[in-house]
C-alpha cells in the first residue's frame, strides 16, 4: 500500500472513503481532536476520535510528539479552521512521547533552546517551514542552472591548495595527533599523511570550477565550504554551502546579469512553491517583531519583501560612485559610522553596505569595479590599472549575498599579480595552465546559500537555517 | 548580446543569418575546416574559413585547444558528417594553445595520462561526455526525490560522532600539527581544538537524516562523504558523493521498492536526456573492448545495458537463499572462489555478488535479510533474532550500488545492540532520543553516486567519473 502524506490528503476532496495516515501528534484537545502532522506540510490534518469507543490506555498514549497511525473516513470538517477531517475508526500508536521528558511541547520555545535540540527542532512549525523552504531553494538552484545550459560540477572538498588565500582553513589529516612523524629538520612530515601532503578543507571551489568552465563552457558548484574563523556572529558558520557558477566567454556585465536573474528566479520559485510555509514564516516574523522598537522592525512583511526583489531591478553602482555617496552621507559627516569614509580605496564595512542598500537606494545593489588592492589576485585588472572587474550583490538585512568577478585571463598579468602578492607559481601551476592553453575571458560568482535561506525565510540567525550548524566550539550531533 | 552555445546552434535551422559563437578548436583541417566545440555538447560545429581572406598569422594561431570567436553565416553544410556549418566572415583568437606544449592533442590519450592532467581532461570528448552525464544524473536524483515528496537535507560534513563505525576517518583540526596542546595525562587536549572536541569528516549522513525523517517524513541527502582507507582500487575513493534517502513509516519492502524505482527513474532520465553522450560513450567502450579477450567484454552495449535495467525487475533474494545458491554453485564446488562459501553467516565477497548478478540471475539483484552479525548496529532485528532487515542492491560490473535497511526503532532493542557492541549511549544520546519520543518504523539506503555514474557511462575506473579524484597519496589540484 502506498503511503499518503498529509499534504496529499489535504489536497483531495472528502469522499467519506476510508484513508490511512501516519504522523506525529501536534496537539490533542478535549480527548477528541488530534492535530496530526507528518512533516510534508505546515498544515495539520484534524483527526476526530470518539473517546468512548477507544481504550482508555490508548487515549493516554496520544500526546504531543507521539507517532500514530489512524484509519477513518475522510469527511468535510464540522468545525472551523479546516476543510477536512478524519473520523477515526482505528488508531495505532507507533511510539509515545512522554509529556514530562519530551522537550518539544506545544508552547513557544526560544530559538536558543531549540539550537540545543537540533535533532528535534525540525519537529516544530518554524524549523520544518525553514527546512522545507531550504529544500525548495536548493532545487530551484539546480533547476535554474540546468535549464540554462550549465553543468553541475562537484568541486573537491579536500584540497592541497588554498584557493583564495581567503580564509583560515581546517587541516585534514590521518597523522597521529600527538606524535606526528617528523622530518630531519623537525617539521611535520606530511609525506606520511594520507594524501602525501598537507591538505585542508576547501574554502571555495572557484579555481577548480574555472578549469571546468574552460572545458564545459558553463558550470556551477553547489557544495560545502569551510572557514576556520573564530567568528561567533549571527552571519557566520564554519561549515556552509556555497553556489559557484563559472562561465567561459562571460564578461562582468553578463556576470551581473546572470547573478540578478538567478536570484530573482530562485526567490520567485519559492514564492510560487512555498506559499503556506512563507505565510507561516511571515506571521512568525510579525509576531516576533512586535516586541521590538519600531526602528528595528522590517519595513515590509516577508512575502512583500521577496516580491519586491523579484519585481525590481537591482541598482548597479560603481565602487567609485558608492564612495562619493558614502562620503557625502549624513552618518559619515556626523561621524555615526564606526569607520569614517575619507578616501577612495577604503574597504567597505557592513555598516556602509547596509546604508547604501537600506537607506540610500532602498533596493538590492550591485557594486562593481573595486580597487584592486582590496580584492583577490584572480580578478581582472581594468584599463585604469587601479580597479578590478569585481562585483558584490548587497541585500537588505543580509549585506553581501554574492561576490564575483571577471577573472584575469591574461597569463602575464596574472603572473605579475601573483608575484606581487608572493603566491608561488608552483602552487597554482595548473591554474596558470588555463591561461596558457586556450585562455578566454570568463567570469563567475559565489553565493552563500545560507544567506539566501535567511533572506527567504526571515530568520535572523544563520544557525537556524542549516540543520546542524558548525561554529566555534560546536560540532554536536 | 546573449551568448549562443554550440548545442543551441546545432538545434536551429540554417537561415544564412549571421551568428557569433565562441569555443575551442578541436581540429583544424586543410587550413579550412575548424571543428569548434564549447563543451555544451559532444558535437562540434564546423566553421569553414576561406584562408585566402585571412591573415596568415591569424591562421597560424588556429590550432587544437585555441579559444576563438567566429562570426559568419549559418548555412546548410556542403560536406558530409554534419547538417550545418558556419561560413566564417571574421575570426578572433581569445587564446592560443601551442601545439608543442598543449597536452590534449587530437589523438588517443590513455586514461592514466589524463588523470595527471585532471584540470584539462574535461576538454576531451570522453571526459566532457562523462561529466555531462554526471551532471544530468545529479539533477535526475534531485528531481526524482523532489517530485516524490522528499525534502533535501544537508547532513553535516564535520562531525563529532562516527556514524556507523563503518570506516576509517579523517581528522579535522586547527591544532598545531607539531606541538598540539596536551592534557595533564599527556593526551591531546581537543578542548582547545576549533570545535572544542575531536572532529572528523563524515562517513555517512544517515543518523542525522533519521532525525530529519522523524520530523519532515521523507528526506534525502546528496553530499560528500569520506573514507580514510588505504584502498588503491578502481572502485574506491577517499572522497565521494553519496545519496541517502530516509523515510518515516517505511518498512523494508517499501524501501526496496523505492530503491528500484529510483534507480530506474534516474537511468531512464539519462537515456532520455543524454543520447548523444551515451552514444559516444558506447562507441568508446566498444572500441576499448576490441583489444580485450571475449570473456572480459560487456555482454551488452552500453545503451542496451541501461535499457535492460530500466525495463526489467530487479530479482529479490534473501541472504539465506543466496547462500544456498552459492554453496551449490560450480565455482564454489570447484573451489574457484577465493573465499569458499561453507555456511550460513559468511560475509559475501565481491566475487560472490558478481556471480549472483552476472552468472546466475543475469540481472540486478536485491539481497535482503542478512545475518545480524555482519551488519550495522542500527538495522532492525527480525523475529528470528538472527537476521536484520538489511538490503543491498547489486549491479553487474559494479557490485554493491545501494546498501540500506529498515532501522531499529525499538529503544530497548537498540540499546541492547549498542551495549553488545560496546557503543556508548552518551555518544549517541540524540539518536536514542529519536526512539524515546515518537518513534516509528523507518527505513533508508545509501547509494554511492560515483558507482552510478560508472554504471551509466561504462567507465571502468571510479577515478574517471569525478572531476578531481582523492585517493591515497593524491590530492592534486
């Protein structure tokens, strides 16, 4: 017999035919009304039992969190709040949930409390909604790229090279932790390590994706990346998922077009496919914000905010223009910024990005043509020899959601840049090969997937949009 | 201007209108015919140049591997072997590829040679075809599950617990490699490590997926997993991608139904969407096998083999039946097996699995109800108390492609099993919680993605179906 989910059941018409359904008890009222949910949807199916016809011991086992199977007629609901209900004729308890010890009771739990119960928190409305949206967003990412001629590319996770010099890395090893083998000079002998060299967890699949773009044309990665940074913030994880498209024959303008089109498409996908969950999350956010001062509340409800992103052009602004705007801004003149913008070349802080997006333009912003000095070595140098063809997409409430660039395809220019920065050519011999053999202009970007989930669900802390967050001092479960 | 890919161009009608296309030169014949490819398809577009109208220096730059842009009229081809061609009016060289140093010349390269050039091998027909099929298979996996009510679940990569006790693990650390901090007793002080404890790369996301199945109903993982095993074989990688669906309220029969339906669906997806690549790979395989003795050749050409899997039922056989078949088999009686099957309880080796699949049943086989002693602690004990509700799907040429089970949902039985095996309850407190609160029967399986790619492409070595393979002593690129 094929299992029917609550979601499927709620989409059918009441026929008074007998149905069978499994799920977990969300609530049990008046010894009569069971709200049953199996995780397939935010909505419950109401199961009505006539307690006089059931064994008392059985009834006692029906409590929040218990797994049950019910059979009964699917009928139009007598009560308010739902269209359908099951008139239960038989009930089986798969597993009870003792009310005194089961932590997920039908009351408000803090997100902090639930983080400690990450193995159970997906049984709450909030987390099940977030995780369903996360799943839909993932599929939207794949669907967008596959429909647009991209090939999915699995970048290696264990790597012998530091892609960007971008972040602190985790070492991957099988050497004895206490007494590693040593060379004559006293250094650790990584030749005896599993891979015969020192290896780390990847911080980005970009360089390898470039190699694949130069063969398959358009590729994208979607995989885990890692930063061993001691950042205990609501925006950082040590392990997070990143999406990195890379396209041969794309310049920066085409790259920006793609980033904007991509983000709009995946958010629209969620709007079209996750209405119930988004409505729940929107209400949750409105409730949560009631206790906040007006100034800290969102300007738009969640769904309106998502719709706004889909419907409006992102504002494209050069770094140079942005510096002028910031220099002349009120918070800069009144010294309200922690970092005052005095001159061209300054690295933008989160406060500046938020000012541009939330106060000045009031829409997503793409900044481009950054100073070469504050960007990575592989970005293409402009004719001015001061700026590079970099671009960041900035989102309200989130800050940088995308960072990308046109890549430096000219061998000599790349070699010079690496020499200036002290990057050994032997380290990246294969990356240089891409410029020696059939080089061409190409571009790409990286999008931190959890930030996209945060934006789409309205969740304030990045630890609440990934099943089992990894952060400093925390790798539980 | 929107870029047009070679794939898109080949699907259009010749209109004599001017088109512009970018790609890499595959071959250049008679100073006249360029076979151009951009990785979007196995097929090239022929570009015809009238060399008298082009600069001699430019012509010299057109060699295998060079990246070029051509403009010209798209017309019906005069020659054989293609329908369309471009009569080139202008040509631009993005980047040359010096014939003396570019390794990917238009001749047969050994797979071993190309493994050393993993950053360039995707520019060959074989690897571009394999990687496009890999991408299509990935998308098929997501599409199958999403269309069937599953939610994609990202299992953690860095983990503090050893899921199965199944394999050797890689340690993830930021401690000083040479002089790690020590406790008073001389042991390494992992409290000072990044996560405040000893952490490893995951060998399986199953246990965490179980937690999510008990909230969302049906989930699947698709992510990298790791084994620090010193296996230098054509079937093993240290880093590989695994797919692990996990379903609440599923018993073993439903689990087997799902595995079979899933595999057939994704292979059929490739049959429907990758015809050109499969035809190329089939031909490649036939060529390769010409040099082999008859007995080592495939019984069916690639596409016929895939079609056979899609069209035929997998044979379901209990372990006990399989042992009887093996015990009475010719190779067992004649002692041709390396491991002779004498009695019930023996662990099956690859040679036995291949005999069952390739010689005896001549179709994919699902073995189920294995002896408890040779299977993992979390598998559900049968009433006989000797066997567990495990199942393996065995494929011709590949061996085990899927391993799964119904999980032990009974708290006391699971605790007893863990005690017998010396697994500390504190290690898996959260996993036991799933049995304390709303437990229910549930099942799942794991499928090694690279083995599926091997089967679908006919590639003999697993290192040739992942972009940058990680194996003992090798983490290049």
